[in-house]
C-alpha cells in the first residue's frame, strides 16, 4: 500500500486551496477512525468534508489522496501491531514547525474522535485521562528553542500522542475480524447492537 507523505498532502492541500494543513487533515481522519466511524462505508468522507471544507466535495486528486490516507491509517490501526504513524512535519522542518504540526494533529484528532464517537460510547478511565492529556498537548507552546533536549522532548510527546490514539482505537474503533473463509478482514463494530 502506497503511503501518503506529509509533503505530498501539504502540496495537494495548497493546490486545492483548502485552508487546512496536512497534519490537521490526517488528525481528523485518525480521530474519525479511532472514534468508531464505519471503516467500510465511506461515511468518513462526508464527515471530513463537513469539518474541513464546509461540506463541499474535494477536488478529485485531493479526494484520492485523502482516501489513500484514510486507507493507510485504517490498516495501521486495524493491524494492532502498534505501527501507527502520525502524518506530521518531518525532521527536515524546524523544530517549532514540527511542534505546531503535532499540536494541530492532536487538536484535529480530538475533533474527529468526537464526531466518530457519535453514538456516545462510554469512555474508560484510561481513555478519559488520555483525552485530557491530548487536550493539553493540543495547546502545546510551539515557540521552542531548536536544541537536542527540546527535540527529545518533542519525540516523547509524539510517541505519547501515538499511543493515546492507539488506546482510543482499541476501545472505540471498528476492528477487523478474520472471516471463516479467510478472504480478508471483515469490519465489525465493537458494540453488541444488531443493525
């Protein structure tokens, strides 16, 4: 599966003149996934458009890229091998730009999570604590000095955000289930309701 990079998504968003950053867009997508949005019916796309583009359809090239980003993130969370990656500014960017990117991703993740958990599923104490921490990280001071200590601290924050997202998915997200004929994963809900 082809991975969408932060640079590619940034470029596509600029070309489409969408006022969102790559980090915000990916944060929304991951939040929707972790909140429990159905992974199989493309309902994420309408929610994404409503949040990021005033309900207006995306240009076709950007829509394809966002679909790829959604598919990548869905596969990463569903694999349950803890290889989830956040689409944030890379090491080539200044440290304050990377910190801003983490804060944007986190704030957008929280928004997407709230929309994705539209059924209002009860949250465990661990998830509530993680969300409180993520809320503080979304307010991260991005005016930081570019040095080794600050870079190490930012890397620890990024890892913590990643683990919190995985925790949210494990509690709220749709999980793949192995099919009896092993033709690939089936998406199931985590609740016990029949539809």
